[in-house]
C-alpha cells in the first residue's frame, strides 16, 4: 500500500469511528433542544452499539439504538392516536411532532455516503492510473 492509500484508509477509519459517537451526540442535543425529555429514558437510551468493517473500511456496518417510543415522538403519535385514524379523533391531538431523529439521521447518512463516494473514487482513480503507468507496471510484474 502506498502512503496515499494508507492516508485514505486512515481517513475512512477515523470517519467511521466518529460517526456513531457523533450520531448519539446529535440525537441527544436534539432531544434536549426540542424538549423531548420527560423521564430522561429516551435520552439515556441513545447509544452507538457496534461497528464492523473489513480491513480497508470499504464495507462497513454501523448500529445505533434508542427506545422504540422515540419514533412515535418523532412522528407525533401515541396512545391517543388510534390505528386507522382518518385524522379526526374527536378531540385535539395533544401530541406534536418533535423531529429529533429523522432529519438529522437522513442528513448524516447522506454525509457518510458522500464521504465514501469521494474517498473510494479517489482510490479507484489512483489504481487505474497506476495500472496504466508503464513504469509502475514494470515494477509490479515479477518473473
């Protein structure tokens, strides 16, 4: 591996490791900012569970978790909203949508996708350039 390849690998490794921690931090900030804290259970439940990656950080799996009712808070639904509700439940819905999860998560997933496209694209371009360079090809061929 060349120095540039090692730098790309290290950049991907740092980005991926910081992603889970950053997501949890963003979620907790949004929960506090939007006043979603009642008992604090949702705030405490946001965790980055695991990260697995192949040796070059090309194929990664990230896991984050939080209490399921956090999704209902994000959508503004709950016990007072019956299934199949056409929108009129006979009284004003006291729940308001507090989008602590969906906006930031989608934006962050798009950011990591863009970072990976750029990083892997640069590595691919270098590989093709090296393959077409006759001096490098001569050194790579062994008899």
